[in-house]
C-alpha cells in the first residue's frame, strides 16, 4: 500500500522550494519506507539549489525516523525500528551490490531525482544501504544531524586525517561541520585547536565545543595568525626559516579563498627530519583552486580530501551517539534552529545568509 508524504521539491529551472503531496510506492526488494522525525538542513543543499537542473530534485540527506515498511530482501531492519537515514552506504566494504538512488513520482507525471536519498519530507523511501538501525531511546530531533554534519566533521579528524593527541589543528569554518571537527579534535586530545571564521559570534560559540584559540579572518591574516600560534623555534625549514603552522588544517567551507589558505597554514617541514603538515578539504568546492606547488614540494606538505568524513555509518553512528550520551558531543547546543517543513525556504535563506550559528533542522509533524 502506498504511503502519503509531504516532500520538498526543487523544481526544474529557477524557482523556490515547494512542498508537495506525493504517494510513495511500496518498497522494492532492497528499499525501506521511513516515517521521518527530523532532518538536518545542510549547506551542501544550497550548492544543489544553485546548480542548473533539467528535472525536479528532492533534497536532504541526514535524518532520523521510524521504519514503516521494508522490502523482501531487507534483513537488518523491521517495521517499527528507529533508524537514521544518511547519504553514505552504511557498510560499503561488505556490500554485495551498489545502492540505488531514490526517485519520487510527482502527481503531474514528472519524476524528481535525488543524488542518493531525500530527507526533506515527512516520509521517505531509500535503499536499505542508506538506512542505519539505532537504539529506540535516542533523542530523535538533535541526533538527526549525525548523518552528515557530525560524521563529516568528526570523521575528517578521526578517520581521514587520523589526528593524534597533542597534534595542532586549525579549522576554517565553524558551522555544524566545523564544530563537529572541533569536538573530535578535543576528544582525541589535539592541542591547540584553532577555530577560524568571519563571524565573531560563531567563534565565541566554537569555544564552547573545544576551540582553544579563535581567529577572525575578517580582521587578520588567518595564515599568519595560525603560524604565530604554532611556532617550533628549535626546528628549521629547508631555507633555515622557523618551522610553524598547524599539523592538520581543515577547510570546512570549500571556497576558493579558504582552499588556498589551508596549505600555507599547514606546518612547514623540518628539513631532513620530518615532513610538513596536512591540509584537508572537507567543504564542497564549487570553484577551481590554485595551490602553491613549491610550498607543497619543499615543505613536504599534503593536500587531501575527505568525503563524508571517511565514515562507515554502521560503525561510527553508534560511537557518535555514545559521545552525545556522555556529554562529549553537545548536540542540544549544536542544533540552534528548528523549522517546520513549510518553513523550508526560511530555513535555507537563513543558512545562506549566515544566520545559523550551529545546525538547523526540520522537525516534522508527528500527528
């Protein structure tokens, strides 16, 4: 039996987001229908909204919900299970097939497509590889952001970069993803943890999550400021300069300017003794970037990417829920704005204008 749902649609061509009524079909063999409780509102959706498109699009990729129906080949879930929907396969290493992206048939006969899942809806249908079973007693509102913001930021620090205790860390952009990176860096014991942003309120907020130092990039050169905070006076570069810079520098924004700042902000190499630091691109880039190849070569620096925090949701979501339970990950503070599905345009406008200090979520009517 089909499931009625209210779904946010991004129309083909220019246009505002619309909330429409649809009927989700019965799940195919590997699909799951989920009644949504809450969904994150992620900055990467803004990129999709500003990208030209030939067909309607459904958006959103992190949520919590309750299983309503499962397909005949789904074995790890049953009706009534509490789950998280995410955009990264829950255990790609052991999967025996590729997951299929969700599509939505609209009542005008057109079809709306997704990159893999859609969670800006009060009910969704998804490939079972994107649906992770979690404990029934979780807070189902604030934990909705684990499926992207938390895993992307924290996972970049833990999994991609493999930061260790006492490593120095600098993080450009302290929205939901950057704050999650700060939490992971603090959990690991990194020091110092340097937060960099243009918004002073966000920098003050970042200290609550573990930032030891803050830099307002609108008031000072952030690269010079990072270097001033991380000197190694007893080491020398190839050209007998002082070694400085953070061991790991994360760009959680993806702008041309920040992508070009994270390499010079990374630690210079100790000539003949140790390589330089690592710049990690976490934010979604929308422009080309020019890197200083001489700096990378001479100082043996690395520039690497991190997609979804290199996470395996089946493994990592349980851990992040434990961080929330033990107080290490303050999701109650990280979620700073709540909207209804009918306020989706207000939510995306607020996000685009920088009004969301942490992470915004949609909370769906449960009647």
